[in-house]
C-alpha cells in the first residue's frame, strides 16, 4: 500500500512537493512550478493549503535497513 509522506531527501522548505512527487512518480520541480503558478492564480489559497499540508502529511517513519 502506497502512502504519502513528507520527503526527507527532496525538500526545499518542508518536503511537501517532494513527497507529492515521490507519491505520484513525478519530478518534484514540476510540482513546485505548479504550486507557484497556482499560488499566484488563487491569490494565496495554495500557500494556505501548503502550510496545512506541512502539518497534516506525516514524516516517513524511521526504518532500520540492514
């Protein structure tokens, strides 16, 4: 089962766009460009959604791989 997590390796601010990119298998840069364009088009509503996602999307659980 696939789950959405904040990205640990591909993050600029909190890892939301990196996590979404990993979940859908899309380049995170494309997700970031879409978020910026939507932020301008929606007069900041996307920014509020991003902040909410920072608190709602969980971090990856620590896994010890040997």
